[in-house]
């Protein structure tokens, strides 16, 4: 079967990373599976390599010692350590990655077999069992590869492994509706209540997102709303009030988690030669975060954990 | 300014500052008094001579009580004293003492005057008389060349030192009888013996030695009581005066009589420890299950209102400081294996009772808290986690882990019991285990050499790959082996490697049984034999098999992961992928990889042990199984089979120094690996994968213990959820049958800062391997090795 067919029937997909021992992505000890592809372009994104599903070659300049092994082995005659590296000519054969003694090169967005992923989950399961953990699908936007997600979730169901999902909310409801029944909890991002601001910072308005939030809630999946808290974007009281009202009116029972902005993704922008897309924002202070939470407290919205 | 800690009284904080800021000093009083005594007792049986020497020390040593002390007694003139025991070995001291103050690892203060006195008045007597000299004379040449200060097989702590490795039986013996009772029993036994009965002659000497030893320790305690009374008479401060009078009262009672209060029991323990230190300068003289045998005294005093929690804590803190102040005097070679002024006094809490029910109690928690509060490197705090233990207990354990002290060592209760059953213990005794030294499961009525020999697996492999020779020196050290390029299959190489390991086991056994025989003849243990009831009943010394259980010596395998990783590289790159040849690999290793960068990159890319990949983990498992079978096939002088172990100590550094480059990509002389831990930095996936790899070794057969050290990024345990999750991970790991895990949770950042500003981080504890010690007390080389252990983080 050709890779494209496998992608269609969901037995293969594009995975950024599998991260075990995740303790901030739901109950217990979890294995978080980052699936590539996302329709938003948030300016603060910490995983910009997950925006698209095509393969990419990362170059971590701070590790490179200039030995030129990569250039020597490249069958296309490219120099992946060079500033003017032409990614359009790269076949992503990985020869340079294997040859680099400093681990300065890395392929991202690898195609993976659902079976291989399930094998890893099977190994981690002993830790889920003792901690009440499970698998969390994240991204990118995990609902983008819904066929792949569907087959992975079926595998989790067979193993009796709990499934949580982290979504930005921007996906086609009709294509994913059937998946809701198999999800134990959803972390759902609401980045801004004003559609114009939302479009300015993420490239899309928030209509689909807010609709999807209501639909998920109606389908009965427990939800936690997450806000990436960013001083320049969504910290003002009006916006937080509006979010809290929306939650009270449309998502009763859901909880809130505020995630203060961080710059840990910065290095990735240069490694993936995406420096042009990088924006710097301000991390809210602890006091600002506390004030933000107090707004949700006023609406009697419980905090996550 | 050194950070002060919370939760301790001002007095304890002063004692603690003294401990942290004082360099240990050598006191030769013990050696001088023992030497004078031995000159006087020439001709008597050795066990009597040793008991008399101990008695002389207790009668003549000028006892001291230091400011603020609640628990009293030192083995020398200083609070932080190291003593000399020339009857075991004086040669290394003679050779090394001038550089004691300046050596990089574990320096001791000693003045040139002291050195001169030691050389003129003490050592001459011991020429030709020490255990070391007899051992070296008795060791066959072919064993000596690989066993003496080589790093190939190493047991110098068994012929330059006493054995230690005992857990006094407080619960069933010492606290029941007191030394007055032991004295009486010995006198009765003695009265029933007859010189006309040939078998009785040794027993007569044994009981005479027991009587002398019991009298000696009672005398020592009473001399402390006299001193405390004298000091009280002069004391201006009323509070201290009352304390001194209480100290005097306590020392009059214990250890002569069974203790009647928590304070008395605590001082009793310290006098026993002191007796052990004075007689042997021992490693691994373990307090044992403190929360069990101390609980009745704690509960009674709490009930009667005699004691409150703060008072109990202060006594525990004082005892922890006592365990930490004295130093186990060791040679520079030995410091490579046991770095950090460590005395390996293991104190075990939690687990099951003898009847199988959960053993945790209030004292269990006080011990965990005390270790966090005083931040001393001793006692080595171990916990037993049993499946049905309270969740609060597990939380207290991971909470202590989160403090970054490296404590506690966390053990699987069931696996420990299984190990003791396998070693032949009765089920109730097997449930009543404590740790000996670092991770060895042990029981208080046992005589065993729990750390008999370190066996360097990487050296064995080197001999298989290099025609039986050391790659660094070219000297023939192993069995004959053919040139690397002429091996026809992977299996042949694996077999040859295992065979070389087998040869090292053989020489380890030879070296051990010779030492065992000499110990029984030359350095019997009259004082420590008083701590095990069975010796008293049988009239037989510990060194002659007097304990209830005489378990075979433990051979510790070092470098399991390096060998598995290296064999996996050969299997994959040479025989499967055929991207290199044995000849090329041989050349690369001879060149220490210089000029073979591409090949080294490929070698490093082959999957390494610790990532839950059966390709390489299976090789480690097969080697561990082979090691177990081979080791168990030998018997010691008491007819007990030898035992295998993969435990720590800091042995992976000196053993690495003598091994050339290895096929796994490691460079020459770099550290190898400890216990069942992955190679530093090669467990790239996660601690969970490392645990799964480790659990594949059949832990329960390695009755000498197994050890897994992992570094955890501190943010994984910084929240209550993180601590709960780590508890669950530990449960999961143990459900796979694994025995031990211990975590360092310090960030690399903190360690780097400590390297730069050691003054500010004097009390920073890190996990070395099987134990914790002050980071700043480690040599730069050791510090780098700690930092190199990969820190696992996730977000
Ligand atoms: S992945 Fe292959 S084609 Fe692309 S730069 Fe590296 S070696 Fe060249
Ligand atoms: S092989 Fe690695 S270290 Fe060498 S030049 Fe290329 S990227 Fe840099």
C-alpha cells in the first residue's frame, strides 16, 4: 500500500514527537503524542514545526562544530549547515543527520505507523495503570489528521487506555464528531473572544472555534478551557471577562487553566529557518496571572487542578 | 553565608554548622593504645588480645563531651575523627599520610608531628604483623597481578580494612539484655565449659573476650557519665547543667541496662556504633530498621508525656550528626570506590513487619523529615515500599526526593524479601530485612561480606577483544584470546567476553576466600560479635561463622551497560549492517577513536541500554544471568554460595580509568557504568524507558542488590501532582520486579553554580551511587561525572 493510501485509511500519519512521563497534560503520568498540522498561525506558537505536515530538516547552530560531515555525505550536494540551504532540493533522506557527530541535525514530521505508536503505548501502559494516566493527543492540531487519530484512539480503546486531547478548536466538526465519544477530557484553547483580534494574532477568526467549543460541551466530554496568557494579546480584563461569561453561559461545568506565555520555542524558529515568523511577547507576572484567575473565580469557574 | 535549614533547633543548627565546616582530623590515640596493649599481650590468643586492646582504650582514652552535645562519644580527640587501625594495614597509611591533607578526594587533617609519632611509636610494632602483609604473602601470583590495586578486580577494602557490614540486633538482643545481661550470659556459658574438652578451648577464649568487651563498653559509658557530672558541677548555665546531669544519668544506665526511654535508646545505639568504630573502623555498620526497634520507646515516652515531637526530633537530629561526624579512614585507592567521607551506615524505614503487616509508623515519617531537616550525608536513609503501604508514606518519600538530597534510596519490599528467601532465610526473617551499606538486602543476624569484590566487566571484554591484553598497557591480564579480526561470528565474541568475566569471577573468589581465612585467624571481632545473639549462644566469633545466617560474599559487577552497548555495536555494525569490520573497529579503539570520527558517530547511534530496546537490553540480561550462574557456583569458607550484585558505590570511575576505548563509543579511561544504570547520558528517551530496561534484569536472583540511579529534572517533582505521579511510577517500576531506584533531582544549573562557588554550597547533597554525599566534597572528576548523568525533563 502506498503511503498516501495509508494516510487515507489512518494507518500512517505525521508525528512530531512522542513524549512519555508528561505530567502537565492531564491526570496521572501520560504519553503525549504530538500530531503535525494546524490551521492557525499563532504568533506565540512554541511548536512552529507542527504547522504543516511536510518533512523538515532542523539545524541547531549552537551544537554545530563545522566539521562538514553533513555536506560530504549529502547525495544532493547540499550543505545543511549553510545559511543559504535550499530546502526545496532536500529529499529528507536523513544521511546528514546520521553523519553529524554533534546531533546538530534533526528530521521532523516523520511518517509513523499506527502500529509502532501502539507498541510504544503498550510499553508505557504500566505507568498509566499505576498513576491513572493515559495518552494525550496534542499538536499541532490533533483533529487535522482525524483519520490517523481515529485509528490510534481505536487502539487505545482496545488497551483500555484513557484518551485526553489538546485542541486549538479550529477543525471541521463534521469530520471529527464521531471521535468525541472516545475522549475522556479535552483541553480547549480560547485565545481571544474578539474575532478581529483573534484573526490578527492567529490568522483566523474565532467563530468556528467558539462553535466547536459549544458542540464538544453538548456532546458531554469534560472540558478544560486553556488560555495562553500573553500581556500584549489577551490579558486585558474585558477579554477575560468575556471568556468567563462565554464559559458560564455555554460551557457550564468546564474548568479554566491559564498558561503564562513562555519563550521556550524561540530556538526552534531559527533551527527550522523560520526566524521571520518569530514574535516576542511579554510573560505576565505572577500577580497578573493571579488577577486573571480571580476574574474566573468571580464567575465561579473552577480552576483546573 | 551558608544556608541555614528550617525545622531544627538552634543547638542542632550549631552542631550542624560545625559538621559542615570542619575538616575531619586523624587521631592516633586508638592506634597508640591498641599498639601498647598488643605489646603487653603477646602470646595470648588473638581474640583475647583484641578484646583487651579495646578494654584498654575504653579505660584510658581521654573522653570528651563537646559543646551543645546531647548524644555523646567520639572515637578520637576530635568531633570529626578518623582513626587508624594498623593491625589491618599500616603500609598504605605510611605511604599516604603526608598527603592526607592535600589529596583531592576525602582529605584528612594530620600534622607532620603526628605523622612522625605514628612512624616512630606505632607502626614499627606492626611490621610483618598486619592483615595486609599476610594477605599479600598468601595471594597466588596469578591472582595478585589482577587483584591488587589494578581496578580489574578490587577487594582492598577487605584486606586493608575491617569488614564492617553488620547490623547490630537491637530489637531481639541488645535492647533486651543490655551489656550487663550479655556479660552475665557469657559468664554462665564460660562456667559450663571445660579445658579438657578440645572443642571448648576456642569458646572459652570467645566468652572471655565477650566479657572483656562488655565490661569495656560499660566502663566507657560510665567514664562519660563521670565527665558529664564533673562538667555539670562547673556549668554556669542552668539549662546546660540540667542537660549534662541527664547525660550522666543516661550514660550510667546504658548500655549496661536495657534502655527505658527514647533518649536512653538513642545513646545506647551510639555507644554500640562507637564500639564498632573503635574496634574496626568499619564500613557499613548499619543502624538497621530504626523506625521499628525504636518505636516502642518513642510511643511510651510520648504517651507518658516525657517526650514531645520536637524533643524526639532533636535526639534524632543529634544522632544523624553523630553518624555523619566520624570518618571511615581509607586509602586514596579506596576513595575512588567509596568517595565522599561515606561510612555507609544504612538506616532503613518502612516496609513490612515480621508478621507481614505494614510497618510504617510515626517514627518512619520523623526519620524522613529529619533527613531533610539536618541535611547530613549519614545515615544512608533507605525506604522499603510495599504494595499496600499508605499513600502518605509514598508521598513523604517522593517529597524528600523533590528536595534534591538524593535521599532516600527507594527499595521494592517484595523484591528484597524474595532475595533473602533465595539466599536461604526463614520467611519471617526474610520479611524483616534492612539494607546493608548502600543497597544490599540484609538481616540483623547475619554475617556476610556484602561488598566483597568489584569485578570490572569492561576490562573482561577488553581482554576478549584484545588478545587477553590491556589496551592501555599492553600487558597480558586476561585469558588467552585470538586477534579480534579472526572472530567469525558475533556469538563467538559474546562467548569469549563472558568467558573472560568468568575468569575474573574465579580470581575474585580466590582472593576472597584467602581474605576470609585470614580474617578468622588474625582479626576476630569480639565486640561486634556481642551485637549478634547467635554468636553468644554458640560461643563463636562472627569471623568464624557465629551468626545465625552466614551468607556468601557478594561480587559486584561493574560496567554491565558498557559491555552490553559495546557488544550491540559489534553485532549491528560488523555482523548485521556490515558497515565496518572488526579490523577497523580494532584500529579505532587502539587510536582511542582519533581519526575514526565517522565510525564513532555510527557506534554512538546504535541503540544503547536504558532505552527499553530489547536489541541491547537482551545482551545485558544474558550477561547478568551468566554472571549470576557463575558466581553462585562457587562456595566460600563456610560452604555458602557466592552472590552476585549490580550495585553502586563510586566504583564506575576508577574501574573506567584502566579500560581503553570501548566499541560503544566511549573513550579510553572514561567512567564505565554503575549497577544496572544506563551509561551516563545515553538513556536519552526517558527515565521510564530506563526503568523498563533495568527491570528486564532478573533482580530477585542478584541477592547482593541491584542499583538504578536516575537524574530527574526538578520540575517533575515540584508540585503535589508531580510527587504523586513519581510515587505511581515507582510502584509501576517495582511491579515489574525491580529492586531499587534513587533520584538526583538537582538541576545542572545548580551543580554548575556549586562548582563555581563551593563555599555557598557546602551542604549540597548529591547521589553518588547507592549513597548521597556533599557535592563539594567530590573531586572535580566525580563532579563532572555527576553532571554528565542525563537529566530527564519533560514539559
Ligand atoms: S536530508 Fe538528505 S538530501 Fe537533505 S540535506 Fe540531508 S543529506 Fe541532503
Ligand atoms: S555534520 Fe553536524 S557538526 Fe558537522 S557541519 Fe554538519 S551540522 Fe555541523
